[in-house]
């Protein structure tokens, strides 16, 4: 029997990370999950309700934002974590300069899943 365990190790420093079309920094990624960071996002209008073809789990480092999902509005503050299920319609509004890290499954940046095109 052949051992097919993936032993790939990656180290990514955020200063060298590529940026996505919405300003997100892509951090480490694997075959089934990836990380990205929203850093110093400025307050503004709420984005349009949209859905994505991936699940998102996030953690707020600093600032405040509102997440609209499933008919509710959830305030996100430092130390809070959240989840947006795959396919769920949702929208964010940054209330105070916001930094957060998210993990997405499958990786958001693969196959155009991360395109800013509204409802998908």
C-alpha cells in the first residue's frame, strides 16, 4: 500500500500576498480550504445581497461591521466569529475600519468563486 498523505507545507507572509478583486489578501491555501484577510476596510454603504459557491468562517480582529443574513442583522466586533453557509444570501456593511480573517471551503479564489458579481 502506497502512502498518499499530502505533506506539503506552505508559509505565507501577508506582506507578500496577492490581492483579490475586492481588496482581500489571499493567505495560505490548500486543496479544500483557503484563508484571506480583509485589512483596514473603510466604512461605507452596505453591499448588495449576494451568495457565493463556498462556505465562509470569519474572525474579527478590529473594527465593526454588520452582516445581513437570513432576515437578521448581526453586529460583528473584535473577537467575534461568524459563518456564512454556502449559497446563503448575505451582505456586509463596514461601520468602523475593519480587519478580519476568513477561511473558505472550497477555496474562494478557485474557479472564479470570488468574483464580485452579486448573486451567484
